[in-house]
């Protein structure tokens, strides 16, 4: 039964019929949709198990692998969560089918696509929002309110990070199920350069300060961590910051990438005060001086915050749907319309170009201005793509041997990193304040040891059969993190147990 306007979060009993295209990330929105006047009536994905999960969660809804059938159905808006490099073309298809669009990040993959998408939105008269959710944490929304009230003055400098090691997602879908067919890799997470995935760090700074990017520069970085299909300086394993000039003359350091430490540190310096979020704690320094008092604060939610925080990404998923619904129902502008989405997306593409050109500065166009669009109308520069279907192994490779590579690679990553964590932490255990934590790592290693040895044995069979392949290379990179000679010793298990028991005794003495 539809909610009455008295019960609805939005204060109306009007409903929005929603289709979800892309049922991996899209599954995170079901509960929030129900709270915000959306009825999920259709779903589309070519992956069978995702369609099955959607059907279970949304009985009676249309579910299909066919995009044409999906877009021909009777509904008002699309939550678009298809493959990242496809977002522009897929959004345009939705607009041409008469649907409003809430698109996952990022909006487009080339500047030419950006021009086409902006003009498709303008031509359609329909609503386009970017589902950039990181500005809408409790801390960032609190900071946005305080910046609007002038507490921090004018922005001088900012640095936001989205450092996220997602190696396993090269070989699995969201949720951990290995990619099928098993001798392929993920369509875009296995190769896209991290500069492209810049909106989770740039977006919050834009929303908090109200500024837009105007120029970007980035240097190339050549170091990488193990286990990614894409070799060289391009692709997901790399990390390097971009420096972005903002519209008031300030500068932002925008950092994305995959390293040996996931971090989401956020710092803003204004002319009157500064803020930082480190390890989830928000601290302010107020008083217009570097020596002013500095204290931790508890950011308060605005109205509906308690409901929002129960949804995904710390409340962010709630707010992007909330703003989308309010624009459809009441015409209220959302934070990320097509122009702000272009402002947020373009610096990632241009940062990659800057790095490709050894640090050459790139101007960030304002696609509100039709004249500025012309320079980019035929600009198809893009990150090279990996051959996800045939890149791992030579054509004709034995399917009996390589057909379950993604399952094996998922296991090899987990086992190799577990071994490495144990070995490295034991080496510094005398200095560790909480030895019980290392003992727990040892327990996990003991538990996993039979599966670990079996996975490594299977990896060697593939490496021996196809030594020059990318599949063999990524397996070798992961096994290089393991001392396989030590692992093969008869005394290895007994040695780990001794270390574990020693650490537990040490922890007990300290308790």
C-alpha cells in the first residue's frame, strides 16, 4: 500500500516508478527507494545471479538482460549503475527513452562523451543527476553548513583522499562472486586509471565550498602493487595525486589509487579556520591562526539523518536518492546536475591526460558555456583498455586448466596476503602494543593452511603451462609475497603454533 503524504519522508503520496540498470551496485538502493517514494518496477543486468537476487528482492518487477526491453517498459526514471566507461552512452539511451537519470560515477569516459551527454540532457528536458555520495556523510554535510555560514572564511587549500585497494575486484563482482567466464577479468575495474575515479574526493570539496575546478595537473607515477592485469604506469594499480585549481584561486590535492594502506583523510584550510577528518574523527581549528585551539567535534545530522545513516555509504546513498526524488517531484535543483557532474568528472580525465603528457597543465572547461564545449566535441582521448576477454591467456588455452582462474586468483590473493601479514607482523612483534592481534592472524593462517597450499599448487600449474601470459604474471606477483620454501617445511605449522602461543602469553601478561 502506498504511503500517505502524512507518512512519506517527502511529504507527498506521489510515487516515482524506477528501473535499475546494473544490479551489482544497484542492489544497495532497494531499501532506500522504498523510503523515498520510489517503486522499483524493473531491473536489467546481463549477469544471471544478479537478476535472480533482484527478482527475490523485488517480486513482480520486470527483470531482463535485454536493455531494449528494459527501456521500453513503463517507468519514470533509471538508476544507472552499468559499467563505468559506458555511463555516458547508457545515460543517453535512457534520456532518449524518456527516462530521468540518476547515474553512478563517473558521468563520462571521454571529453567528447561529456559534450554529447550535456547536450542530450539539454535536448531531453529531463532530469540528470550524478549519484556522487561522498559529500553526504555526517561530517561533510556538517562542514558544508559551516562553510556556507562563513565559519572557515575563504578556502586556501584542500586535500581529500580516496585511496582504496580493490585488487580482488579485478577478478570478482561486487559481493565477491568470481567473474564468469572464469578466464576473463572485470570489465573496467581491472584496468581503468585511478585518476578517472576522482569524484569521491573532489565531489565533497566542491559541495562543501561551492567552488568548481578550473585547472588540473598530474605527474606520472610508475610504481605499482602486485596482482593487477594492467602493466605499466597506466591502470588501476598506480597512485598519484592531481593538483586542481579551484574557482576562487585556491588549490586542492586530489589523491586516488591503490596502495598498501586504504585512507580517506580529508583536510580543508580556510582563511578563518580549518578542518580535518582522520580515522573517522572530525577536528576543527578555529580562530584564524595556525596556533588557534583545535578540538574534536561531533558532526550533527540535519533532519532525516538518523534515517539516512541506516542506508549505504554512511548515509550518502540516501541523500543522492532524496535529492533526485525532490527534483523530479518538486523541481528543486539537486547538488549534482549535469553541469556540476561534468565539473566533477572532467578533472579525472584531464589529470590522466596531464600525467600522460608528463605533467602538462590542463584547463577544465565549463560545459555550461556552449563555446567551451566546441574544443572537446571530438576529443576522444582515453585511458587504454585491457582486453578483458582474451588478455589473460593465449587463445586456445586449456579451459580445464584456466577456466576457474578468477576463483583461483581470488583465493591466491587472500592466502598470499594472509601469509604476508603474519610473516611481517611476527618480524616486528616485540614492538607491537597488542600482540593478541598478531596471534589472531596466526590462528587464521593455521586455519587456512591446507587451502593455501592447494591454491598455490594450482597456481604453479597455470604458471608452468602459460609462463608468458598475464594470468601467470599476476599469479607470480602474488606468490612473490610468500616464502614458499618456508611454507613447504614440515615444521612450518608447528612453528606458527609456537609463535601464536608465545604471542598469546605475551598478551595475557599485559592484560
